[in-house]
């Protein structure tokens, strides 16, 4: 009876136990499902974050990294490929693909830039040589005309053309220098003061330039033309960037290591950015490209820097001008200078006169100073001497100026004397216009 009684007592609880076990089982499965769902959501969120990160890297690649690489290559600075915004992606295939794409683009752009620069320089060199040849023919014809005519009206009309031609030749030479050509060479040593006057003769506002006092310094033959070109560019800059009523002073300072040529102007000075750019160009470090020159191009300082580095002298600018403007300094080491020739070689040749020759007024000693093979008056201009025999000069004698009478109004005699006297320090024309492989200089 007791066993049957116990069974009857437990029978109502069996369904309840089964239901409880089933509930526990389903609860466990629900927890597992919830965990799997949470893991799936977490993985989905992580995937969405990675997708967003990759999208952001793609935008960064297109909007920043590629343009930065192009800018660096266009401006001659070292290329920078940049880095990813999300460091956790550094080891991914995407990061490697972006790096490879940047390197390929950099290589292609660098190669294209080099080819464009080489083509531009070759074109500029060809144009410079062809135009120079024509200008030399023109200058030769003008020189022959000036040497054969004594009429003041002819001088007044022709000499400004000659002066403008010299300025154009200077600009062509400087452009050719930065394109890779050589400026030509002078085959004789030249007094440093004559080189300075030669530079003055190649700028527009030469009347404003005050040359230095005479010195016994000589410039070695191969260094004459580069120094003259650099001085002409610096004098031209000083004159153009200062008021037209102010002077441009040139001073010589001799030292133990060489000589400094200082050019002082009374301009407004330079901004910090402009001064930094000018110093970079004057350094001649070779980092510039013709294809990067701004419009309109400014290549005077570039040419000066190239010549300074090529021939071993230095050019720099600062704000130490005595007139509050800019001071440009050209330092010439002793290696660029030459020994002065014996005195008998520098004495002016005596002027031959005949009985029928017109008398020439003798200038006072205070008005004329000897300078090389010709005489320089107090204002820095050379006294004109046609160089022809006196028998040719007597055909059309000039009227002598009485006392302190100035030349006639509008006379070209002053400019004629100046440029004619400095013509001897210009570079050898055939060597520049049609250089041969054996005649071109090579850097030392």
C-alpha cells in the first residue's frame, strides 16, 4: 500500500519537472542565440567602422596625399607619400596598394617633369643662340656706323639703339646661363673698375650709378664676363626698385681674402619672404626649374646664382644699405683676380694729330682720371676716342667746345663714349653665338 501511495503522490509532479527542464533548455538556447546575435552585431559594427575608415583613407588619398606628392614634385622638394589616418590599417593590403600607387605616380611625374625640363632648356638654348647671332650682327653694324660717323645727330639717334641692344643681349645671356649655356669669355685681364663700368653700360638707368674710385685691381680673363653679367643684373635691380631721383652707389672693399663689390640703393627694401626667396636663388643650389618660373618670369637672381657657383664667387643681399634700401654684395676671392700688367702696357696710346686736325680742349686734371686704355671724366663716363687715324678725322672736323661749354642738347656723345669705351670688355661674340665643342669653357 505504501508504494502505490508514494507513486500516486509523485505522479502530479512529473509534468511539472519536464516543463521545467524544457524551460531551462530553451533559456540556455536563447542566451546562446543572444550571444551570437551580439557577436554578429559587434562584428557588423567593426566591419562598418573599417569600411568607414577605408572610405576615409580613400578620400585622404585622393584629396591630400596625391596632391601633396604632385606639389612636391612640381616645386622640386623631396616627395612625401604621407601616412594613413588610421594606423591599424598599416599592415593591410589596402595600405600596401596605396603606397605602391603613390610611388608609381611619383616616378611617372618625376620622369615627365625631367623630360619637360630638358625639352624646355633645349628650346631656350636654341632660341637664345639664334637670337644672339642676329643681335651680334646688328650690334656689329651699329658699331661700324658709330665708328665711321661723327655727326652728333647720328650719335643721338643710333646710340640709344645700341644701348638697348646691349641690354637685350644681357638678358639673353642670363637666360642662356640658367638654361645651361656659358656666358662667353674675355681673353684679356681687365681692370675691375672697367668691369663695373661695363656692367653699367648694360642697364637702362646707368646715369644714376656712381662707380667706385679707381683701384689697381684686375679681373682674370675667364671671370670678366660672368662678373659683368652679375653686376649688371644687381645694378639693374637696384635702379628699378628705387626712386628714379636717388643714386645707386658702388663701392669696393679690399680684404685679405679678396674684394667685395657693394651696391647700395635707396629703395623700400624687401619683405622677409622676398628676401628669403632671393637668397635661395642667389645661392645657385640648382633646385630651380625653368618650367616653374612664375609669369612673368624673373630670372636675374637665378642667373647670378648659377654664375656665382659656377665661377667660385659669392653673391648675397641684406638690408644694410647706407640709404635704407637693399645692399647687394659680390665677393670675389683672390683666385678670381689677376696681377696688374706693367705700367707701360696700361698707358693710353698717344693721339696722333696733324696740322689740319681740329684742336681738342684739354680737360683739367681734376676732371679726368686715367683708367686703363682710355680716360674717365668726373661723372664716370669715358672720353670718346674714335680710334681712327687723324687723317680720317680731318674730313669732318668737330667744333671744339669753348671753356666749360657742355655738349649740344640731345647730343649722343656722352652715351657713345661710355658704351664705346666699355665695348672692349664684352664677351667674344662668335664664341657665344656659335660655340664649338672645343671652345666652350668647362667648370673648374
